[in-house]
């Protein structure tokens, strides 16, 4: 996957929080790694919210719960 380098400005509290999440003993080895993870999580949440909204607006479905789960997992895999 191609990477793009960008420059962003963070508020001091956000930068301090990122610093706490990165480094020795932390789950993430760099701010970039953490920011990419946060973006992936947000994209997945948005996809889920769109699915839920569409389902809510469409009313009832004849699709089985297993079928819905399989469709969601497929869409989730294709979105990231």
C-alpha cells in the first residue's frame, strides 16, 4: 500500500495524548501508526452507522441474522 507523507497540526492536549499512547511499553510504535488506526476505526464506525441507518429506514428484512453478519463482514473487509 502506498504511503503519503503529510504534515498536520495538533492541539497541545491531543499531542500529549498521542505521546502517551506511543513509545516504550505502549501498543503503538509511532504517532503515524496510531493515527492510521484511529482513522480505520472511524471509517469502520461510519460504515456501521450507514448500514444501521439504511436498515432503520428500510423497515423489515427477510435476510437472516447470519446473512446480515456475513454481508457486514464482507463490506467491512472491502472498506479498509
